[in-house]
C-alpha cells in the first residue's frame, strides 16, 4: 500500500484509534520518529511502545503494508514539505 504523505495517513490512524490502545501508542511513536534516519526496526518499536513484536507486525499488516520494511522505506522518504495556502502556491515550507 502506498501513500502520498505517510504523516497524513498516520495522523488519520491516530485520530481513529482508541486512546491508549496499542494502535494509538504505535502510531504516535511512528509519527514522532518519522524522520529518524537510523535503521528503525520492529523490535525497536515494540520495545519503545511496550508491546510485543507480533503486535507491531499486526499493526503494520492491518495498516495495509506488506511488511515493516515497506513502512520503514516510506518513513525514510517522508519529506514533510507542505504547500502554503496563504502565500504563493510555489512556496514550500519544510518542517523538521
């Protein structure tokens, strides 16, 4: 499954997830670490979110990704450039 903006997709998942649920915790972690250039892993996410690796793997599959590697690849490509709506259409702002 491919998304134009992974951050938008994850934000939508966070809004629809039950507060405090494993999905909400994992989604929030991924959003906070979307630009981490280190090699993020299923084990790292599981440890940081205090869930099992199976929970992370299910989250990834339920989100429509074939595997964690596909999600990690999209995270590495996320550029967080948004077009200004109150200024020139060709002006981009980069958020870090």
